[in-house]
């Protein structure tokens, strides 16, 4: 999860959708006519929670991190949880290893391998979940080194074991991948089969296929998502899987070698850019995402890759194709009514 962590980049980029019943999320999810629609909440999500709460039936609050000693850093969004409760939406508390300089593999390493620190973090997560009536915990560890693969699986097992003592659930966010390369520096630490055995839900982060670290391209290409889910269902029961879709795209400044003036751009801001610049996007045949070139006011050449209603609908249809538990959206606050209309159309 990256929205809360790079608010500045999103702001810089900004400058240049029927009510559904809530399924029984207190039990292991089952494939049914009404899938889970999980919305990720950040400090920019209050407006969406108020306006679009009928479009999703589960929430995860991305507001807490762990430090290297197992202490939780951040705060619990009390007003958001109060609103969610009023709307009949249950919530998970997300805990990540995001540190002062970004995703921190060393924090994860220490938490996963030091028994005292590990116990401290699990105890703190249980306290938070119980005190604030969360349905459970969402573990979102990223940049975990491959050497910590076994330790990560055991952490999920031990967390889930303790959570179940209090009737609470464990969801794990995992990077998307199409094969299990245990040496891969980004995804090698994630043993889908073991994590899927221990966790109640596994949220596959089928987004960030491309980003500011890469050449221009789709954040979530259809063929890439399809291949990722095709692999995931061979390791994890589909009834536990959520597929992720991004409510954002990316804007690359082609005139700036360092691309410091480019960055993530919210769905709604991309739609605004397209209107203001009278852009005509072109659909990429493989990813089914859109791309459009334009010239900024300062003369720099840009290309923005983004999703539209058609591509979001296509990607949401993969939930039914693979009989998944549902879908997740990162993140609330980036989208508008058109996004939700497209998503819901794909889930029908």
C-alpha cells in the first residue's frame, strides 16, 4: 500500500459509483452472488467513505506501521470507524513495515526473526483490534527479503492463531506474481501456499505492474492481472482471495530524465486532466489500459497511463472467472462515481 506514504507525489501529479448487502465477513468467505468489495482507507478517504459507502462492504484502515521493536506507529481513525459502523461495514486494521524512508525490509526482518519483538507486535495488534472492534488485522509487509520467507509464513501462522483466540481474522496482502521465484527480491519471501493455509483472506496486490521506478506502462494490465490470479488460485483457495485494482494511474515526464515532476495520479485527477487538455487516449491492446500523451504548461512532454470504465470492468470480471472471494480497491479518495459504476458492472 502506497497512497498514504506518497501523498506529496499524488498532490504534485494532481496539479500538472447502488447499495449492496453486507456479506457474513465474520466467517471464512465463501464464493457467493455478492462478492467482497474491500476499500482501503487512508487519511484522504473520508469523503469517499461518506459518499460511496454503499459501493463496498469491507474496509481496511491503512494508518498504522510497526517499528523495529514491535511498537505500532500512527493512529486509529476513530471517526472513520464510527462511520463505517453506522454504515454496517466491518473493518480490518492494516499494519505495515513502512518506515521513515519508505518500505523497510530491515524492520520486517527484525520483527519476523526476533521472538521478543514478534510477540510484542502480535500483542499490540491484538490490543488494537480488540479495543477498536476491528474484525481483524491486515498484514501488509513489503520489501521483505527472500531469506525471511519461512519467518514470514510463521509470523502469519502465529498471528492468525492468536487472533482466532479472540474471534478475530487475519488478512495478508501479498505482491502479485506469476511464478514462485524464491530468489525474487520483491515477491520471493511470500509463500502463497503457506500464507493461504494460515490466513483467512489473502489480498493480492495486482497493481503497480509499472510505476515511477519503471518505464511507462499500465499500473495493472489485464493480461498481467489474469496471469497473476491464474497462479494464485493454484496455491490459495479462491474463496480466500481478493484481487486488487488501482484507483490511480501514473504520469511520466518524458522531458525530465529523473522524472521528479511525474508520479502517481488519482483516477479522478486523470479524468480532470483529460477534460482540461482535451486528450484523446489510446487503448493498449495487451493491458487494455489507456495511455495519452500531452504537453504540460511548462512545455515538458508527458505520458499518462490510466484506467477507464471499460478496463476497470474487464479487470473486475476476473473475480467471477476465478471464483474469488472478491476484489479490493486502493485507495478510497482517488475515485469517483464513474469508477464504482464500472467496478460494479464488472462484478455482476
